[in-house]
């Protein structure tokens, strides 16, 4: 059986800021344990705030790789259709 997450990684490109990744992961676990639902936007903004790399962008690609690496599940925001009509 193959395990997902940190145990399954061998070699490859090293993270730009390992400490930041650990902070984001630990923050994620704490927030989920407290019952909060996190979105991609939450994780990306937290990562940007805690990164020591000067031009870190927290791109969509970075987030996808981070989610796969740590087996994270994030909530999607649902769009609500507006029922308001503009009256003329």
C-alpha cells in the first residue's frame, strides 16, 4: 500500500521555504481541528504572509502541489445567483 503525503516523497525539487510550508501545514491542521473550513484563498494569503522568499507568489500551481504533497482538502466557495431584478 502506498501512503499519501509526506512519507511518499523521494528526492525531487526542494521547497523554496520549508519553514513556511511547515507553518502553513500546521496552521491548516489547527484550523481544521477547530472546525473552520478553509479555501484556496485562505491558504495562499497565509503562505504569502509567512514566506521569507522575496518574490513568492503562492500561485495556483504552487497551491496544487502543496495540496497534493500534504493531502489537503479545501472548501470551494459556492456562487449564489442573485434574484434581484433591476427595475426600470
